[in-house]
C-alpha cells in the first residue's frame, strides 16, 4: 500500500473536522446527540490523524453513529460489531478502533460477541449506549429494562431480570470498565480519554436517555440538582463518598458486600471506615461489588471501575507472527509446496 | 539398518523402486483397490495414509478415500465405531477410489460386517483371527460365525495378528495393551510385502515420530508383518503394480483440504497482500484452519472466532482493512454466515468463503459427503443478493481454485463462494507441484487518490468499487448495510436508486462470465448425450464416460467449475446434444438451475447416501439414456 503521504497530525484538528455532511437523524432531545458532540470534541486531543480512526457499529439508534463521524466507519449487522472490529484491529493494529453499540445490540443479539471481544482484550474502545429500551424498533424492552416496566412487547410489565452492563463486562474479564452519563460532558470526556489511553479492550457504559420510548429512566443522575445524591463519582485513591453537605455518606465494601456509612461534614471518611477506590485492585471482585450498587438503596457509581494491565490480543498475535518469521524465516511458496514427502517423475 | 536407510533415501527419490521380494514369484497387476478397516481406535487412517505415501513413492497413480465415524471413540467392536480407508492404485490413470475393493483388511468382525458387501466377489479378505471371538462376533451383531459362509465366496486369509504382534515385541517390556496397539503396523507391513511397496519412508517416519520404545515396537511389528508375508505359506505369490506413466515433474500427495489451504497461501504470496482467516471449528473443514494456523511465518493471521458468524464478520472486517480475507466452514456454518455475507455483498468487499459440504440438513452426517449446498450458495440470503460460486473438481484443483477465487474477489470487489465437499476434503491424489515462478503474480493495489474519490464510484468494465482502506488520508468514508447511493455511497432510501443498485450488483456478478475460459468437453463436441457434473463427482463421472466411450457409447462429459455466473457458452454447448444428464449428490440442484436458465430438458441422477457415486451407477444411468 502506498502509505499515507502526510499525516494530518501536524495541523491541529478540531471538532469540526470530525463532523460529516450527513443530517443527524436521531429524535430531538435524544441523549445520543450529546455523546456524539463529546466524542467529536475529544478525538482531536489524541494527536491521531483522522484517517486512523474507524467507528464500527451494529444495528439500533446508537449504531447510526459512524455515519456522523468524518472518519472511516462501518455500520454492520445486528450485534456483530465487535467481530467486525476485531477483524479490523487484528489486520491493522495501528488503527484506533471504536465500537458503538446499545443495550439491545450489545447485550441481547450481540452478547456473545461482546463477551469475547472483552475476554480477548482486543485493543478497541466499546461505547455501549444504555437507554434500557429498543428505540429503532419502536419501544420493546431490552435486557437492561427494569422488572415490571410496561412496554410494547410486554404490556403487563417485564418479567425477566435485567443485566447490568458493567457486571457483564467484569464477568467477561474486562481490563477496563467505566460508566458515564450522556449529558455529563466533563465526566464523559474524561472517561473517553481514559478509554482511549487504555491498551486493551476498554468498555464504557453510557447511561443514555431515550425521550421517546423511555424518558427519564436515568433522570435522577442526569439532573444536576439530584446528581450529587444519585451518583457516586469513582476517583482512584479517593474514598467512596457522595451526597451534599450535611447529608454526606460513604460506602464500605467488605467481603464483597457494600454498606452505607453516614458521615458528619467534619468526619475523615477513611478513618470512618469508608473504602478508598482502587481501580487497579488485583481482584475484579472489588469492582464487581461496586457494580452491584444501584438505586434505591445506593447511588449509581460513575467513572472508572477497573483499569488492569494485560497484553492485548492483537499484540500477542503480532508477536506470534514475528516469532514465526524469526525462527523459520519468511515463508516461501516454493518451500511450502515442496515440504514433506515428494518424488520426481522423469 | 544403516545400509537400508541409505538405500531408502535413494529409493524415495527414484521413481521405480524394485520389488524387494525376490523369493516368491510375483504376479503383475494393472490396478488394485485395498480397504483397511478396523475399530476407530485401531489406527486405520494412519495405516491407509502410510500405505498411500509408500504407493506414491512406488510411482503409481492413486486415489484414496477415508471413511470414518462421526464419534471420536464409539464403543469398541461395534459397527458404529468402524473406521475405513480405501486406496486405489494403478499403473494407468486413476480418478476414483474404486467402487469395489479387491482386498479388505479387517481388524475385527465389525469391520468385516460393515465392509463385506462392498468387496468384489472372489476378492481377498485379510482378517485378524484373534479378534474373531464369540464376544466380538456378538458386538458386531453376528448371530453365528460368518466365516464358513464367507470362505466360500472370498479368498480368506486368517492371521493371528494380535498374537504375532505381541510376540514381535515380547522382550521390550511393554504392557499387553501397549504391545497390541502396534498391530496395525503388522497389517501395513504385510500389505507392503504383498504389493511390493517400499517400507523405508515409513521406517523413517516411525523413527522421527515416536519415542524410543514405542518407535522400536512399531518398527519391529512393521517388519514382522513384512517378513510374515515372505515366509508364511498363506501367500504363495506377491503382486507387482508397475509404475504409471505420469507427466514428468515433482509430485506429492495432497488432499482437498490441504490444497485449499495452500491455494490461499499462494493467493497471498502472488497478490502480495497478507491473509486473514476467520474460522470456527467444524467437520470437515477444520483441517483448513489447522493447516493455515501453522504458517504464521507467511504473515498469516488465523483467528478462531467465538462462532461461525463472528468468523465471517472478522474476515469481512479484515477485508475492509485491506487483507485478503478467508472464512472456512461447512454447510451448517455457511448458513450462519449468510447474514454477514449479505453485508459483504452490499458493502462490496472482497472475501472468499469455503464451504466443505457435508451430508444432511442440520447436523446430518458430519463426516460424509454431499453436494447439497449449491442452492443455498446461489439463493440462500435475504433479498436479491448475487454472489459468484466456484467448485473444484479434484483435490489438486482445490489449489488453483483458491487463486482464482481471490483474484475474482479483489478484481470485482465481491464475496466469492468455493464449494468443496467432504469427499474432496479427505481424499488424496498425487499432485504435480506447480512451478511457482510461472504462477501469475500481480500485487493488489488499494485506492489512494483523494481527488474525485467516491466509495461507490465504479470501474467502467468490472463495475467494481474502489478498495479504499482505513489509514489512507483523504478517503475517510462510511460503508454499511443500509442501501447506498450509487457513487457517493451515502445512505439512500430513494426507490430509483435501490432499483439501480440492485441491477448493478447483478450486472457486476453476471459480468464475471468474461473471465471464464471457453468450455472444454471430454468426448465429442456434440452428439447423443452430454453428462454435466460439478464439484467432487468429477473422477467418477469422467471414468464412467471414458469407459462408456471405450465401449463405443456416444457420450461426452462437461464439468462445471463456475456455477455463478455460468459460462457464457454453456447454452450453446447444451443445445448441441440430444440429451443431458446431470448427476449430483443431492436431490437435484444444478439440474434445476440449468432447466431454469436454459429451458433444457435435462435428466437428473441423484444420490444422497453420504457416499460418492459408484462408477457402475453412473454407467448404467448413461447406458439407459443412450438406449432409449
Ligand atoms: S428512539 Fe430514542 S434512542 Fe432512538 S433516536 Fe429516538 S430518542 Fe434516541
């Protein structure tokens, strides 16, 4: 291939460089708009030429994402984006590959692929938009819909238990797991930067509002006024504390079980027994315990749950190729065809 | 031993090793078919493979067919656990493993019972007498001893194979179980003597393959079998099958699966682009993945995916990123991959899918052969989704077809299906190794020019869209499953555009007929009867047609390698014959396509038993059509 002649890294890119001329077709007020804008805002910071980005998606509202990114993009088939992205990344590890999926696409039809891209630790960024509903097909319940929620396909209420995306990713052996909120630009951008910097599969759950079919499902954590009570910011090295002045509480995790600790404003949370967040904890059980935190008894943790180091799949695969070439020399067709028993006929 | 080793080295390089047996008289034969049969744990596949290698070194033309049970280890001694390997070798042309073996080596009563009906009447049965116990007879389902009756119809040679094996290794301190494990080598050695095959390559292989004590046991047992033939009065003569007249060159044995794998490697070296292989384990295609996984030093990236769907999807992803992409599977996996293939059709990305067809719907008969995925390859996707389809005719042709499939995939920017089958996958034939310097070589180039770039801007002649890969500055674009606007590639819901894109996709695949050379027939260019086949039935049909012609029958044979698009001269060729017969290992698939396309009154001959056609079956069908 004639390699890229001039990288565009030198000229500083802006948000505009990542916008396409295609009309964005999400419903007015959809949480996807905010995510798109923040992704377009963060990408220029990475110092990577635009042509090295590839956005890969499946099917669903969020999966229209690649059409709005002025990068390379592949809008694939329902649930299978992780498999396409794996092929792209293994073929060209120098590319920055982003998977955009949703709770239906990623956790229902595509659960198997999501599991395995995480397990293999392919160095991709996975953005899972969780609106707890099927939007594009007009309002059926998804694997993350709450019990009892009434919807088009279960008018008397959901009777299957919801899946937590963070717990799913941790269970699959994720080396990087984070959660953020569509409208929280600062938090979202922060997590995107961390996900990009992580060498391995980076899983990000984005709590996203679907104003048409599941409006307000994340209201408590999206609303600035209630966010301090409803959310628990995860900051590495800081105690797990949330709540406004006068109502501060901490969380202690002991033997995998979380417990609330009421704190007076002047209390030292650590001295009071509040757990200090450690995203590099050697056991994923700690992050799993955090993943069980949910309303009504607990706030929703946001931020980085876990960031562990493990070699990525495409790197190990490349190493096998390098080793094979070093040990056996570059393969030749002539050598291959004549290997083993041959005989001549004159 | 050293001396033997030295002469062995020479023997393996020279073409006509002498029949080493000089003590007993030997009789000259033109052709022989032998079937080795035993319990699946008896090592019959290995025995057959070694006999094949030795026979190739002896300069014969040959064809082989393994027949193994789907279960890895069915209960010992039962019919379900019988594993067989047939080899047909000759001093003249051989194209099939033969309808009826002349010799059956049966390691137990179940192997006898499962195979006896196939053996030529009056043929030779070599039996392990030690295994014919009451209990084993019962396990095989025999109510009474079959041997008295069998002895009247066949030449039965009963040898206490287990006892002789144990005796041969008596002083090696092996357990009884370990010792008897070598007994297949006794049978192998005996057959080597009987048909004057060289033993040296097998001795070398044993030395390199097994640890010292096991290797020594196998070596001794092999030689014990060989000397038993020489000394025992059970065999008054040995046989000689002189070398065949074969086109000069360097040869090797090759199975269809290996040839498919090597053809993919060759595509990569000749097209100058790395190969990516997405696969999920499935019988009988897994060996292709295994073979390619061995060759990382060619820069090949094999990827065992979580399922069939992901295997195809990852390959398509790699194609988007500029690799030569391959996915290999069998029918049930092909079915799962259709969704991804449909995307490749719309995204217009190059991909090669190999389907090693197996028998039956659903799990069916995983280890048996069939040709019943043709209609699925042609029509098995949602909506209008044209895809080129090729089928190799012989194990050796599996190599060249992969070169062609990749060349077409890239030239026309389309997924291409290659339909192999379980018979081609496992059967072996001597293959003249092509001169690699003479293989066409042309490095594939990607589109890199930003000026005037549009992802669906098509080349005038081929209608192919440009292959513009991520990483190329100025060509950033999005593709996907939503209908694309002609040219720009933007999402389009316009009615006229969908009509145009559907038509273009059809025209593009139809236009590939330009690349198909004129058809070649075996026999006259016109006349009473044309037999049209495709895929792995080639050897049987060609033999049946040749035999009929030798007897004066007016028949010709056409074997189709291109099933979509069909060759542009096919209609003319069909029209030059009074009658057309289409034999297929399905319930009539190609015949439907031909009737539909050419309104020809083609007759169908079908068989779905998990077995290849017998030459006799084809001959009688041909004879019937020639008579009335
Ligand atoms: S249906 Fe819901 S998720 Fe989909 S675009 Fe509309 S608001 Fe957004």
